[in-house]
C-alpha cells in the first residue's frame, strides 16, 4: 500500500514555517554542527545508492529548473557590503592550517571542473578578457593588487614548515638549472641586445654603493670557501681541446684557441666582448698542451685569428 501524502492548509503551512524559523534561530552551535554532519551522511548515502542513469537524469532536471527560474538579485547597501567584508576577513584570518589546506584543495577541484567544461574558443575568450582587464587597470588598482599579492605571499611563507622551505628551495634550484640550460643561447642574445640598446647602464646598487660588487664577492667567497677551485676542477676536460669560434668579432673572422677548460675559457672570451662564444666548435683534442699549441699555431699560420697572431 502506498502512503498518502499529508496535505496542509495555507494556515498550517505558515504555522509550520514559523515553528521551524524559531527552532533554527534558537539552536546552539553544537546542534548546528550535529545537524550538518547528519545531513552530510544522509546525502552521501543517497548519492552512493544512486545509479549513474538516475544521477544524469537528476542533473538534467536540476539544470532545466535553474534555466526556467529567474536569477534572484538582492542589492546590498554599502554598510551591508562593508559588514560582509569584515566578517569574511575575520573568518579568513582565524582559519587553521588544516582549514586553509582544505579550502585550497576545494578551490583546485572547482577550478579543474570549470576548466574541463570550457571549449577551446571559450578558453581563448577568457584569456582575452583577462588581458583586457589587466590592460585597463588604473595605477591605483595595480598598486592595490601588488599589495594584496605581497600580503598573500607573506602569509604563505609564514605558514610554511622548515621542511617545506627546504623542499621548495631544492625544487627552485633544479628548475633554475634546467631553464638555464634550455634557454642559455636565447637569454645571452637577449642580454646583449638589451645592453646595446642601453649603453652605459649602471645598476642602482652600484650607484648607492660603488663597492657593492666587491663586498658581495668577498662575503660570498667567505661563506663558500674553495668553491671556485672545486668548480674549476669539476669542469676540467682531462685533455686539451683546440676550438673554433666563427664570426667572433662581428666582421666575419674566425678565432682558434686551445684550452683544458672550455667553460672558463668561453666566459673569459665573453668578458672581452667576443661574440658567438656559445656556438664554439672543437676541431681536435690532444693529450698534452704542447701538441695542442703546435696544432693551434698551424691554424694561425693558415689565417685564423688567435694568440700567435697577437689577438
């Protein structure tokens, strides 16, 4: 036998609503927490027992009803907006580390879901909108955004554990080394072009303190004793290479030299203002320096620039 649904008169419905409102208003925080927990358990059981077909049907019904209903807009007064902001800020400030982690996880899931629903065209439109908003910001808005970012970053740093700090430092080092290796040639070219466009540029640090570079190097050498020697030993080839640099002076001339450590040799060439040092080519390798010098002299006699030509 099917149960008959109980019907209520409009007066009875109003009384029921009033009783529920009084009960909800007079509940303690413990009662609210218990009720929320019960609701969560009931919803989880109900969702678990649904068939996939039933779930899809309910989603379709929900979307259809939402589309039919007009959007409700409740305009707030400036005072109400200010009160809301204060409440929100207080709630954010009093969160525990676990609550912050939970909120971040929820936000990530929600963002992933929203991105998955977007088509490629919608993604492009979104990027364009963001770019337009950033481009049309006033100086005050830019300054406010920067200040907010600083506060958020400061909070993140303050809440990190020492272990997390070490992990992030290690990952940054690895990423930096990989990026440098992948973009070495492009970054060198970009820096040369920038210096050509800005001749005579002096760093603000040097303007404030002309001995800044020397002092920094001295302090660094004190904290890292023997680093340069060890790095030089690590980058030694173990043999002597005769190398060629095409168009080293921008006039189409080629340079030939010999070395047992290509890294330091090329860095010295760069300091002297020679070009294309990253595109060097090894001509031949020798076990002794005398053999390398003899081969280098032959190349210089053939017309290549280098030590034996006084260059």
